[in-house]
C-alpha cells in the first residue's frame, strides 16, 4: 500500500490546515506528514502540534535562497504540498520538484494577485457590488494565483452582505471542498 504524503504550508491561524488534518486523520491511504510555516508564532503550528503533526519553521532566506528546504522535503517523500493560508510567492525550485496546490477565497481570475487575500478580497467583492463570489483551488505556478484552476464553486453575495458575512460563506466552502479536492488529486497521482 503506497501511502500518499501531504505537507501543509501555512502562515496564520491555520483553520484550513486543521480542517485538512482532521479530514485525513483516519485515512489509511493519505497522511498529513507535517506543517511548515514562515511565521514562528503562527497559530497553525499550535493546531498541528495539538493533533500530533510534526511542525517546522523557516525564514525568508531559507525559503528563497537555499535549497536546504528542498532537501528536507525530498527526504520526506512528499506527494503534494498544500498551501493553506500561505502568503509568500513560491519559488521555482519548489514548483519544479513538487505538485503544489493552493486555495484562493475568490473566483479567479477575479481578485487574485499580490495583496489579494483574506478580508482584502471580501471587501473588494462588496465594494464592487459583486453578486457572487466563491473559492478557487488551483495548482501553483511562479505567479500569484495564476496556476491552472482545478476546482471552483460559487456562493451568492446579496446587498445585505458585509465583508465579514462574505468571509463566512467563503470559509464554509473552503472547509467543505478543499480536503476532498486534495484527496481527488492524490488518488489520481501515480
């Protein structure tokens, strides 16, 4: 039995990361190997540790100017890297060596790119009087939010919505769909 290994990269609170960890907790074919963060005090690290997932912290120098990270990840026989609220642009050496998947809280190509994350997106959706938003799950390339889209799903935005209420709708979609899309990618991968 070939167990697929997932590494999660997270920069912040880690709600998506924890949701993914919980989803795969009893899966015999897919294992969350570890969680890596560029933020030493990210709550994502605590969430992972509470669920007995190994954690690592790296800095900008290690991420962009060193292949040390590449060596560590290769030794772990990683099948996919999942970005769950990870905000740095991923360098080419990682993209060339791993399948990397990201979730974006909008319907790409709208509201993508540098600076477009979290409440910035939901505020822009409201300010532009959009009638729908949603999530996009995509492969990562060397530009923010421009990789091939794997999955999108929409939700309605009404005139009564606020950035906070839109954020809740989008989070609900993320929690519902992101783990199963990761699972589908891994089950097709060989």
